[in-house]
């Protein structure tokens, strides 16, 4: 079964001592670009949240499910953040646009950027301990929120936003189908006062250690910007995530089928890819992964100057 999909991510963070921005594309998009490919199929997994058939709720719950598997803090749902996300989904629906930036005067306008839309929804950043916010968007012919969430997690620049350890709250809103055939799901993430995160020198990984049923393919052309510009079907991305104020440096990052040779990959790190935040890194295999195969991953580097090393495995569906 094929579906039309397009996705875009944007994250920003402010604190007393630093300013970080990682903004995936879509900011200048005015017309959705239809892309047809197989949407991620959900498998039965122990502990997975029960589906409600509400797009926004199922998307939010799926993100928390994956964060919990990684050892990240769960996100509290905030009604004001919901309102901001729902308003932005409606703006995209009525204007037929996939975008993080609204234009004043257009139907459904609630604020130019994420921060303005949160303010309009009465979400007030008041902490003296710094704050952070982010946004991811899925535009799909599939209204299933959990499926859209998995697609967003697969898209690596979106994953960097979704799995930011210091986010504390989230809100989700869906607007239903537009005349262009898209259902819009917007999820906003916030930290009004940065959370404890993982702690100095620590990091989380995805896919998680011993995770099963991992998707084998990522269609990189469906993400804006495209993390693998010269090809579409590639392997499932593997990533490491530290706190937003951390700096991840990569020395070795490899993936190998159990008992086999390391795969050719594209490395995403801030030193070579400005779309990747300083607090994360990823590798994308340049060929689809094999089905029902265990893969061994090795990461060696530093997190804010501290030695960081981990080996783990996951198995594909």
C-alpha cells in the first residue's frame, strides 16, 4: 500500500549561556510535493501504547514509547502546546502548505514561527534556567498517528528533535485532510526550564539495544532537507543523542551484520553537516538493511570532552 508523505522538522533552543538552532527544511515550502512510497507498517510490540484512532494522541504516545525504550524522560502533554500544534496543522491544511513559517494575513494565521505560535496559545517561557522548543510535521495520506510518528522517527533530522533528552513537554495537533490529499500532524516540544536530561558525558542510542522489528529502509527523498542527496532508498539510520548543550564528537561509528563486514555509511555530525545538532550524530547505511538480521553497532567518541563508547545490537523485521 502506498501513501503520499512529506515531512519537515525544526528545533530551536535558548539558554542563559548558549543558543542552538537545528532547522530541517520546509520553511520556504508553499506547495506540498507528493512522494509515493510504502509507509512504515506497525508491528505488535510488548508495551506499545494502545491505539486511540486519534491522530494527535497516537503520535504523541508513540514518541513517548520510543523515548522510554531509550531511557529518556517521558514528555508531559500540555494543552497549550496542543493548541499551538493544532493551529499550525490547520494553517497548513487551509493553505495547502508544508511549512514551519506562517504568513500573516493568510487564513488560519496564529504566528510566524514556533515561538510566536506557542505564545499565542498562552504558553509562556518564564524560566531563568533557559528554555527550548522544537517542531516536527508529517503530511501524509495516512491519518494513523502512530504510523506517522514512526515515519518521523525514521527521518533522521526529525529524530534529532523528537529524542532531545532535555525536552519536558509536548503537544500534538492534527487537522484532517486538505484538498491536496494530506492529513497534517504537527508536534511541538518544549522545556520551560531545561530538564535534567541524561547528564554530563552521557548519551542514548536509537534503535535501542536489543530492539527488534526495526525497519530496513529509509526513503531519504521524503525528508526536507534530504540527508542522502544522491539516492533515495537507503538503510535505517542509527543515531546517538546527548543533551542539547552537549557536544558529540565521533571517532568511530560503524554498523555490521552479525559476523559480517562493516557497511558503507554516510556519517552525519555537526562538523560536516550543519543540519545535525552538535549534541547528536548518526550513520545512514547506503544500502537497505537485510530482513530478519541482527546488526552490531559500535560508537566511539566524546561527549563534551568525556570519552564515550558503546556497542549494541538490534534486529530487523
